[in-house]
C-alpha cells in the first residue's frame, strides 16, 4: 500500500513559486533584453542541431554612430572624398558583418567604387569594409573602409597612396591618437604607415570626419627598406605569431620558414642562448623600441600586452623579422581603466616574442634603458601635448561645420587626453628612475597569461 505524501507547507509552496518565477524572469531578460554573446547564440545553435542544419551566422548589435549632417560649409583644408557605389555593390557590402572572434580569417566582399576628390575622378576602385571587434560598423552606419586604387589599375595613386584605409574612429572620439602615436613610433625608428584626416560622403550621405591611414603594402615598405620582396604578415585578430599567417605582400607567401625560425628562437629554454638565437632572426632593437613605446603610450591592445594589432615583415636584406604596430586608436588609458597612466612599466607580456625577450637579462635591460631614453631624450609630454593641440586646431573648423557643440565636446576630450599623456610621462619617469633588479623567477615567461587589465 502506497504511503500518501505529506502535503507541502504554504511557506514551501510560496518559496518554490518564487524560485521558478525568478528563474523565468532571468531567462526572459537573458535572451531578450541582454542577449548572449554573438559568438555563442544558444537558441539558434540548438535549433540547428535538432534539425541537422548549419547554424545561422551570428548578428552583432551595434550602437548606432551619431552622425550630424553639416550645418555649414565644410572647410576645404582636409581631403573630402565622395564615394559612389552601385546598388549591387551596396547590397554586397550590406550583407557583410565581421565575426572573426576566434581569429579565423574572413573573406571581405569587395565592391567597385568611383571616388571623387577635388576635380579628380577615380573609377574602378576596389573597396571593402574593414574593422574588427570594436571598430567594425555595418555599411549603413559609419563604416570603416579600405580603398585599393591600384588593384584594377596598376600604378594608379591617390595623393601618393595606392591603398588606404578610412578609419571611422568610433573607438577614439578625439580622432587624434592614431596620428600622434604613429608619428611617435616613426620618430623612434619603428616602421609605421602615415595617417591624416578626411571627410567622407557615401552615395551622397555625409559620414563625417575619418582618419585616413596609409595601407600596409610595398609602397609603404619602400619608404623604410631597399628590398621589399619579403613576406609582410598580418597578425590577425588576437593571434600570436603562428605558422600559416596571412601574407599582405611578398614574392613567396607560401614560404614561411622565417616564422618557424622566429618561433624556434623564442622557445629556446635557456635565457642567454634564447637572446642569442633571437638576435639571428629578429631586429631586437626595433622590437624593444616598439615594446617600450607600447607601454609608454598605454597600448593595451597591442602585440606585447594582447597579441593583437601588429604586422611582421621579413627584411631579406638584413635577414631579420621586424614587428610594426597597428590599431593605435585606443591609447593613453582609453577606454578608461584598460591601462591607466599610472600603470606599471613592467606589466605581464602576453605576446610570445615579447615574453621571450623580456625574460632575458639582456632584453629586460635594453627595454628599460630604451624606455628611459624615449620619455626623456626623444619625447616629452610637452612636445606630445603641443602636437595634440596642433592637430585638434586643424580639425576643429571641420568639426564645427558639422556641429558647434561637437567642437566644444571635442575640446573637452582633447584636454582629457593631454592630461592623461602628462600623467603617463610623469609616472614612467618615476618608475624608470626607481631601483630595479632582474628576477628570473618573476620573469614574464613565468607570469600568468590571463587577459589582464589595469584598474585604478
């Protein structure tokens, strides 16, 4: 005979109802108001698994970029590009969305465009959307663009550029970090493409101010190297040096033994031998300078700290690998809290080659010496902040043409940037002059490799 169950108390029933109600509300909010990460959309994946169908591509939500149409005539001192794209090209670009979260390369659809600038007309220009996790915006928003003027007409140039990018600067509201920091790297002897400003119209719609940057290609390399036949590698999205890297240019892109030699040198266990082997394949002085500048400028999203935003060139004449920076828009503690101005000058490195260099007494010594030179003999906070204000005054009239309030807000942002630059130089100078001793047991090769952030 089955025993009858004791009825639940009123308090217990009320507790169960409350628990299930709360769980239902949490799930409702999770998948409506706060949807899951676009890389892992749960419900589409479950549906696809049940029906044995491929999962639909994830769609990321973007905060619309505020673009004000000009309220007065836009000054003519900056380049003004009018880009025209046929409807079929527009449709192709509208269908693309960046989703390379795991660093896998994506095919970016290309459209042909006609570019008008001044009285010149450039037809048949190859155009595609650019940008990644933070900077990508859909075509109908304020898209970042790459324009190749020579792809279909070899030898053609636009103000000396065969290839250029139009960066939307959605991650840098000052529009200035990319220009200033590229100038700093170039002045310190690290190869880096040039940067300038432009305003852009796409099919008659004014998209506002952009940062115009020179492309990473052979034209750029020729300004620094006699022999440009070596491979120019693209590091990809948050990926360290690895076999099978994407090649932007080079006579023999399939030949990547240079990458294998660099990795082998970086993985030599014994520190003195590792430093010696690295000297056989890596331009150590330029690499140490790049690392020092990344730390001086709080470049938390660069190669050293995040294995991101870099290019790698094999200089065949010197037979050395040369690192070059990229994506210099989130600098000097922007966004706030990622790497504050008072942040350490010896943070844990994530890049394999950075670890390999900094975990040797020779590399660590050169790094701190070079950092001291850069913040005292090569640059000063006054020189850099003066340059920032000089560039701000240059783009100020253009911002005012779009909105006087936009210019006023920009001046506040520029003032904040200069304050952070001054604080950073002061902090680095204090830390460089502090007593320091190399401790192999606490070397970067042995530190945790988490996605470290610097919080105040």
